[in-house]
């Protein structure tokens, strides 16, 4: 597969931590994250209290000052999000923010997926096709079908985030990640049993691992600073 680059971040050359940002964040927080080796941000617009284009543009400018690559996500409630508007409104919001960011994440099963993908590609932005299951870890055959369909539609990256309840679930996703390590894949285990996946899976081919500032955006999600420390990212900056 062709190597993926989101903004100034090359994926597939070692662990990359993406910090999940909700609504407000300070220059001090960004400076600390940058010094720790965090290179990428995910703006969860579905968790913004209020959205206005001028304020959003100001947030983008601040992130650019620190050299972060920027991913925008407007997650649907069915897959763990907080967006409360219609799908047409969500699609319109994606269209508004695509010019400002380096990549977008949209659920591969959503009715707006094809239109968002088409617009993002038109503007030469990376598209992450995501699937989240907060109840269980599906069978490998199901995961394969999800990945193949997303790739067939034209997604640059496929993200599979599933709830893990035991060692068997963990083993299933670890083997799946290893088997498709060269397919531009992100895999995440949610829940307590899945927490170790956040630091281990990047070494088996998962392109990104996600961390919080303080408030989790998914069960079992560590902070970005703890992930960066465990992965030794600060040392790699030297």
C-alpha cells in the first residue's frame, strides 16, 4: 500500500499518538503535548459546545503554530459520538471544515460517507473510514468485510475500534492487526481489557493510537501524555 502522510506526519514509521481535543484547549497544553512527542490532533467537533467558523479557524491557527497535523471528526451517536443534528447538517459541517484540516474521520456505515469522502478527496485530504463497536469484538470475517468495503469505496485508512472483554478478544485483534499491517489500518481495543492495545498495537502495524487530555472520548483511553511516555516518543525527538 502507498504510505500515508497526514499533514506533516508520516504514518507507518513507528508509533504515532493522536491527542483527542474537545472544544477548548490552551497553548500551554499544546506546548506540553508537543514536547512529549505528540504530533497529531483529533478535533472532536461533535463534542464542541458551540461551533462557529471564525472560532474554529482560530483553533486551527493555534494548532498550526505548534506544527500539529489535524484530523477532524464529527462522530454519530450510534458509534459513540455526541452530534445531535441531522445527517444533512453533519455533512454540511464536514464540508465547512475540510478545507482547514489535513484529514477527516467518518463512519464507513453512515449515509454521508460517500459524499464526505468525495469532497475530501477533491480537496486532497486523507479519509479515515471508521467502525466502532462498543459492545463486543466481532468475528474476524466481519472485520475483513468491513475493511475491504471501505477500501473498495476509496478510503485511505480504515479504523476499527472494538470493545474487548477478555484475552481472546485481545488476541483476535492483535492477530488481525499483524495480518493487515501493510494495509493502512488503525486498530483499537476499548474497555479495560483493551487498554494495553493502545501501546502494543502500534508495534504490530496500527498507524495511530489515541489519547485524551483529561476527559476520555472512549472507554479505556489513557491520556496522550501517558501514551507518549510509554512509547518513548520524547526520546525519539532528540
